[in-house]
């Protein structure tokens, strides 16, 4: 009977094995989801690649310590199959994607079987009862099928980003892509209205994704994105790091296509509100940063006036040309405002992150350059008043949760649609042209950070969205309830 099944289900704990694509933009939200599931009593196995696992261990106490895990929360690792040469290649992300697909299924499956039999917890490790994947590792849907357990996909973009990616196939079939020749990049074609994506009546072709900007009929990136998004239909449920009020129209439309959509974001707000309180974890305990954070920037921020600093960072994957770097540098210098700039190793194509001659001398009294920072903390610092971002979805949600308006410079994937919504739908940002020009950079910084009406309005809107985001993640909010439903569904899977 159902009550007997219910009683049995209560005795067996749900055990989620989570496996993100091995980059910061996927690891960060997946880890937050893992923490939230664990705080609700779900047993967690979090799987990194061996390469990242070792990299984190080498980082010592900060991240290495976090890898020790705790009761009901274990970190494990599987090989990514890449050689050192492939890892150093300019297209290493593509190589990594292919290598995981080719070689990672069996190790994941074996790992899932092994962790349950090891019994190294006080009360034993229950069998894996579900697999949670981030986007780009859809090959592991087959692992869940082999194990006979349900799979859930945490797609790491906005709902809009996901809806657009789903439609890349139709864009190709209807002849919008690939572009006919180079001139289509600049002749206004990318402004073609696309009014047939449900819930998104005002988008234009160029907003949809960087992957529509291709002349190549066999574009690898385009195929991968559309295949990965469409493969989500094979999962039991789709988990999105967004909240209902932010993207209600597109979410309503997606729910027609996907019977189980869990909108549990913004994960950064959910974590702040709940896990910290429930487990007494400090913010840092939940992080697995692949780069060492420079905490000296926090002391520098402490010395700056409230709302005065522009934070500049393009996430973990963006690569820019030396010319673009120089235009950005001089635009920031010309803005005459204080800025904290993350110049990540590998940010500039060709290797060296050389800043233009004279730039450091000219800006040294109002600039701090870090290789990597604790971004969530930085965005919440009272000195930070604006964020110049590549519009990755994590950065965007972190900025929303901190109430910080943005200047967007999207570069690839979903970043175009995110920036479109940031500027036009949510009213919390400006957007730079694709080709960076120092005059525009300086003018946008002035508009965002200065005392003008538009800046005021963006700050007001940002404060409003911060409050709405927090309410969604708080007890009784839509994201809180959605997480409840997800946990319920995971428990059903063990009966
Ligand atoms: C990728 C894709 O590029 C992006 O389009 C997609 O939406 C998510 O996956 P990435 O480019 O790295 O991610 O950007 P983003 O989503 O913004 O994630 C970057 C993460 O790194 C954020 O969580 C941010 O807090 C963190 N970060 C960045 C730091 O902790 N320190 C830094 O100095 C910079």
C-alpha cells in the first residue's frame, strides 16, 4: 500500500550524486544545490574531476579543507581523460567536453556503485538514488539510466537562456543560422525580431546566443548547445537557478514543455538565507574556488566610500584580445572612479595579461588589480556600486542578490540574452558594444555610477530586485517551496 511504501521510503535516505561540468560557472551553483539538498537531509556525493580535485587539494586549507566533507556529504573524483597537452590547448574546453563524453560514463557508474557499498559513514551510505547533472554533461543521463535511478539537470543559465538554447535547432531549421557571410554580422541582420519563442516576444536574433553568430554549417558549439539543451527532456526534472517573479512569462511557457521545472534560485540568496543559519557554515565553507582568492582587495574596499567602486570581472572562461584589454583599461582610467579589476590568469589571448604602458602609474591611487577574488563577498561589500560583467548567469544572479547594477559586455553563449534582460526587462544595467571603445566604457561608467537620473533609476530597480530575490528564497517564497518539491521528488525516487 502507499502508506507502507511511504514508511519504507522514510527509512531509506535519498542519496544524490551530483556531477557538474568541471568549470567554475557550473561547479559553483551545483555545489550550492548540493549544500541545500544536504541541509534538507539528502545524502550527497559531489563528484569533481581528478584534475580539479587535486588542484583544490593543492590550494591547501581554503578549498582543500572543504573537500574533506562531513557526515552525509562526500567529495569524490573521476578522471577527465585529458592529456596535459590537451589541457594546455587553446580549445581545451572543447577537448574537455569531448573527453568527458568519451571516457567518463563508466567511472561515474562504478563510483556510484562503489560509494554505496563502502559504508564509511557511521550509519552507512545509502545507495545512490538520483543523479544531478549540470548542463554540458548530458552523457551522464545514460549513467542514471544504467543505475536505474532518475536524473535531474541543473541547467546553469537563466530560464530565458535555456529557452533560447532549446530553439537553436529551429533557428537552424528555419534558415536563420548559419549566417550567409561575414556581412550578416554587421548589416543589421542580427536585429531581426524573433517573435515565436514562447514567453519571449521581443527578442532579436542577436540576443539569442553567441552561437547564432556563426558562418559554419557544422558549427560544433551550435550543435553541442542545442543537443545538450534538448537532451534535458530525458531527465525527470529540470532545475533552474532563477526565481518565478524574475522570468514568469518564459517559465510559464517552459512548464508546458517540461512537466517538472524546479525554480530554486537565486542559489546565492538561498544559501545565504538557509544553509548558513541551519548549519552554522561561514560563507567560505561552501566554496570550491579553482583559483586562489586575493583577500587583500577586501581591505582595499574597506577604505573606499560607500557605493563608489566599480567591480570589473569576466568570470572564469572569457578570453579577450590585447586590444580590447587596452580599450577597457583606458576607459576605466578615464572614468576617474575607483575600480577593482579581476585580471584572471589566461584572460588575454596569447598568454600574458600585459596592461598598457603607463596604466598602472596613472590609476594606482584608485585601482586594485586582483587575479581572482571572493566575488560574492566583493559584490556585497558596501563600497561596491557597480559591476562591469560579461553577464555570465552566476555573476548576474550574484549581482542581483547584492542589489548592484551592471554594465554588460557579453561575449559568448547565454551572455547576450542575460544582458538583454538586465538592460531592457529588469532595468538594472547598460550594455557595451561588442567592440570595446574607451570612450564608451568611460561614458557608461559615468552613467551607472554618477548622480544622473538613469543611474538613480537602475539603483532603485536593483534594490527592488534584490528584495524580490530574497523573498523568493526565504521560507514560504517560491524558490523555497520549489526546493521542497524537488526534495520530495528525490525522496519518492527511493521508495
Ligand atoms: C559559464 C558561462 O560562461 C556563462 O555564460 C554561464 O551563464 C555559466 O557558465 P562563467 O563564464 O565562468 O560561466 O561565468 P559566471 O556564470 O558568471 O560564473 C563565474 C563564477 O566565478 C561566479 O560564481 C563568480 O562568483 C566566480 N568568480 C568570478 C569568483 O569567485 N571570483 C572572481 O574573481 C571571478
